[in-house]
């Protein structure tokens, strides 16, 4: 069985740009952030990725037309920024590994200078003053994000694709960092998403208007299907920090 099929619309030439990756996770933190980034920058669709490792279902759009589950790659030329996201994370470990490998392959093929992976740090309880924690492929990169106000993650695990992408980037020599926003974990969290977006914007010198995102804080949508791999539940807060990152 083929792990995935890529349908290209365009093949942009990216040299020493950046890449942001975020998939549905606990609290939909990464997904909310990346979708808002796409809304702000209006990047050009580059490719769609289809995989039998994604949930066996189709999505019904507002016009009543169905679409298969997919991952997607975009490119914002003026910002030299690739963006990777999708409808769901894979339902099995094999798919998580193969699609994570694909993400790093895309970063390497396009000579991406820095890969930013967005994720959620699950606390299992409301977080009054959330912070952004980082894990990086090298100490110097971690220091650069500390200078932006992030805290270093010093223990724990980064689960599913967000963690596997970071691990594979380390193996391939791709400079990468995972930005994990603290969140309760079981409800959509635009506040945590905004924290990540602000750090991405500052790091990449992007002008992002988060006013539309503020409206989502007042009445967040229900947690959608596909936010976690099938059979996975948001881990509860552990006695010692940091907790699991999803």
C-alpha cells in the first residue's frame, strides 16, 4: 500500500526561506494558528497530499460537495514561507512516520533555512497565563527563541507528527524548532494559538493582524473530529512539568 500520493499544482523555488507546520492537535492550537496564518498571508496552494493513513472519511464543505481528507502545502512568495497543514493527523504510527518524513523531505528539497512546528502543551486544566515552550534541534536555535520570550522544554515527550517531524529534522540536519503553547487540551484554544502566532510573526518578521482571532476567543467552536489520532486521548496533567505535547 502506498503511504501517500502528492498532487502538485505548482513547484515554487524556495531558497533559505522558512516553513511552518501545524496539524490538528489537542485544543486545535496548531490548526487554529496555521489556518489563521493562511487567512492572513493568502499563500498559493502548492500541493495536496492524500494518504490511506488519514481517517477513512470524506469532509462535507459548505456547498454540500465532499472532499477527501488531505494534507496541503502552501507557499507565500513575498515572505518566502512554506506552510504545511491538513484535515487530520494519521490514525496509525506507520502513517505518522511516513508523513513526517515527507514534511522534512519537502523542507530539505526546498532548502528551508528553518522549520517551525506548532503544537499544544497539554495541561489538563485551565491555564490563566499560558506560555510558549520550545524544543529545538540545536542549542543556539533554542537560545534565539528564548530571547523572544519562550521557555525551554526540559522534559516530557512531543507526540505524533509534531514530535516525529522534529526528530526527523534532527536526523536530516534541518534546523527546526517546536513551539508548544500551554493549553487545557480538551477545548479549542484560540488564546494559545495566538501566542504561537505572535512568536512566529516576530521570528519571521510577519505583519499579522489577530483581531479576527479575538472573536473566536468569545465563542470557540466545538472540538472537531480528527483533532487527535484515532484512539488517542489528551493526556492529563502530570505532577511534574512539562506535560505531554501533542
